[in-house]
C-alpha cells in the first residue's frame, strides 16, 4: 500500500492550522509562565520571607508545607484544564483541518 504524500507547506499555511497553532501556543505559553512563576515562588519565598513560610496553619503544618503541597494540586488542575480545552477546542480544530484535507 502506497503511503500518502502531504504538502506540509500548504498545511502550515492553512487558516485552520494557523488558528490551531496560535491557540495552542497562546494557551501553553501562558500556562507555562504561570506554572514557572508559581514553582519558583516556593524557593524564592522560603529564602526571602522565611517568617511567612514558618507561620503555623494547622498544628505543626506551616504555610511552607501547604504551599509546597499546593504545587501538586495546581499541576493537576492545569492538566485537567488542558484536557478540557484540548477536547473542546484543539480536537475540534484538528478534526476540521483533517476533514478539509481529505
């Protein structure tokens, strides 16, 4: 069976592909910036505001522990949100592009 050849330059110029690429780039870059800032707040905050990170919240659990633990939940939240957006927007745009190319 012969493999189908695609004109990748034409696909890259297709308005649906351009829209998909733009939406994904904006989404991923924005969340990458947010998650990087959130990640680096832990070591920077612990170094420059140790008093804040030592505040007891519940028994022996302080703000520093809760902030570190929150990074797991933020990561999961971003992953769930990405999955939602991908299923709603990115997959739709990809399907439209593939249908147009057939």
